[in-house]
């Protein structure tokens, strides 16, 4: 039996050689490689600032800190996301997280969901938008329909974009990359993301004032970082601590991998788009499943990080059995996500009524993510889809 992984990274000689050269250089923490990685990332996204950090969780946390929200401020996060998006709000006891349901088809907070939520909660000062699976959320206006950016601007609500899935992704109805924005955009280079540094993250923004503060916050609140002091001609050692900071910098070892991953990011995306197209083609007649909503012109705008299908059968046992049956024949799948309002800790901490989450509750019982990565073979895709059709029709 051939095993089909849920995810497989793509590392070659280039990554190896770049890590080797970093080790041989004698400088392994944040230095020239990290500066280069930031420069190349910035160039790719066409954004004014890119601030590297050691994870997307750190990126989200620092972004939130940089907003200086006052005691009692409410921060909206979606139920349909990874733990990081919510935990960073809870790091600060003065902030009140509001967990939101998501749109059934996109699994994201939509402008209309946001508008309804804002009628109910009167002290919302920030929102963390998640671009789920690789498609962008509805940030910009579409004709007379207001996008998330405009709704928030009117109410002076700050936006953090969780872009952990969205590299490289093009904004809906725009001709620019997710991350090229005045908002604070947080990327992840965790082991299983579209490009990886093992662990790592990046904040991008066109807001240069906040960008400069983020650079100080990521390294203990120091007025000057170590590399800067080391390379300074006068060899000036002195630095000052100008505010409470964190230890969130990205080491050169990790950046050496990132520099090489970045170079092949478009090629890897193109191959994932191919996998997605095949899934659509092979599963389009399978009447018991709902495929991710996309129109064909958007195929190329999607990073295709996750491919989640939804089962029409709403019995959670049916979904779990399907995962088990696929697993038995060597096909690994996953679930993105178990909604955060159902997690033990957050259920206790945040008062929430289950009735506010009709879409996430249904999705939680019916969703399953299929393997999608550049190395997945056509034969594997055929094998996966053939068995999904078999297991969802003969029950
Ligand atoms: C992976 C992920 C994160 C966390 O990224 P790290 O780099 O591991 O901290 C945050 N949000 C979402 C939506 C993710 O998928």
C-alpha cells in the first residue's frame, strides 16, 4: 500500500547550501540573511515594510500590542481558525475577544456577518480577519457592497490580517497581493505552510510608523538591534530599552531556508493550483459533497494552501468514518478546524451561546481537508478522489 501524506515539504540542495553558508559565516541569529529575506519578501508582495518574526503567532501578538488598544476594547476573531488568532487577544487581560461565526461557503467572516456583529457589540476596536485556505476575505468594496476595510474604517476599527494561509494570494477584486495593505498582515512560515523556514513569520504593512515600532517590539524594546551594533563602524555597544518588548526575532538559519523557498513559491503555488483543478474535475459529479466555492477566474488568485470539502451528510460519525476509511488505505487527511468556541478552555473563559455559531457548528461536523502540495502526483489525486466517491456513495 502506497502512503499518501497530508503534507510534504519541498527542500533541496539550495536550502541545504544556504543553511550551510550561514553556519560557516559564524553569524546564525538575526543578521544579513534575515535582512535579505525581509527585502525579498517585501519585493514580492510590493509592500513598504516587512518585519520578520519567529512565528505568525508572534506576528499577531506584536501587531495587537502595536495598536495600543484601551482597557475594555472588544476584538473580533473568527471561530474558524487556528488557536493563535484567539490566544493573542487573551494574552492581554484588558481585551475582550468576540468570537464570530463564519460564512458557510467561504468559512470566513463576511462583510454582512461583520455588520450584524457590530450592531450587537458597541466597543469593537479591532478585528483579526483570517484569509482561510488561501482565498482572500472580502476586504474591498464590490460595487455598492461595502468590504471589510470600508466598514471598519467608518467605525475606526483596526484590522489585523491573519495571512498564515495566504501566500501568495491576490486580494479579491484587486490586482495586488494579500499583505500589500495599510493593515497589519501576519504571515506564517511554520513547517507545513506554503513556504516554510521551520518556524517563522512576517508582518507586512504600508504603515511605516507602526513598522518601525514593530522592529523595536520584536527585540526586547531595544533602541538598536544586535546586528546593527555589531556592524556599526564606531563599534558603539550601548543601547537603551525604550518600552516593554519581546524576544520574537527570526534567526539567520531560518531565513536562509526562507530565501530559497521564496524563489520557488510561484512554481509550488502553480502546482497546487493544478491539484485543486483536478479535485474539482474528479469530484464535480459527486453529489454528496460540496466543493470550495470559487469561480474559474479566481483560480490563479488563490494560494491553495488547504483544500477543504464539505459533506452533505450532517452526522459527525459519517465524517469521522470517512477519515478512518481513507486512513486505513494509506490516505492522510485533516480537519480545518475544530471551531474555537468548542474548545474546553475558551468555552469556560468566554461566555458564548452555541446558537450564535450555526455555520461553524455544521462545518465542524462535515468538513475534511484533502492533501494538497506540489509533490502530489496525478495518480495520488485519482486514488484519493476515487475512494472519496466510493466511501460517500456506498453507505
Ligand atoms: C499556522 C497558523 C497560525 C500560526 O502560525 P505559526 O507560525 O505556527 O505561529 C496562525 N493562524 C492560522 C490561520 C494558521 O493556520
